[in-house]
C-alpha cells in the first residue's frame, strides 16, 4: 500500500499555491460538495506538481487523513446526518397484530440522540465562525 500523496505534500511545501489549495479544502468542506472540491484540487495540483491525482485520492485524503478540526467535524456531521435518516426510517414499524404503524421507542431514542449530536456540532464555535 502506497503512502497518500496529498499527505506527503500537505505540510512540507512552501509553495503558496499548495498552501492555498489546502486552505481551500478546509474553508470549503462544509459548504461545497466533495466532488467539486476534489475536482478543483486536481485541477490545481496536477499541473503544478506534474501529478495525476484522482478525485478518489482527494476524497480519501479529506475523509480519512485530514485532522483539521473543521474538516473532521464536517465529516462527522455528514455521517451523523446519514445515520439520522436511516434511524428515522427504522423508528416507524408496522405492528403485526393490529397492522398499524407504531413508533419503535428504542429507534426513536437513537434518532433523537443523533439529532442532539448534530445540533451540538452546529453549535460549536469552530462551526459558527468563518474559516481563517
């Protein structure tokens, strides 16, 4: 398994374009779709560094390797929102005896806890202030 090429250049370059690209990722991660971010990163870094980065490499780097708090929190938020949707669907079930829809209290409790976690992330100072 080879090392992540974006990890190799992220902290080691003094080139302004590279620094600006990583700043763009951090600033955009919660506001711009991941596909657009990866496209912009590839379009900037590939010709600059004579690389052949792919969208998949960029997304993997952002989702798994970046430890910038705003990036991590946005990744967590994305996961929680997806989880909330899944749990919400599971919280209403059909009662076999009465053939009516009823609320599964355990699933509804898990859904509400997930919503609380989502809300807590949105309330964090780092999420409310513009990226620097």
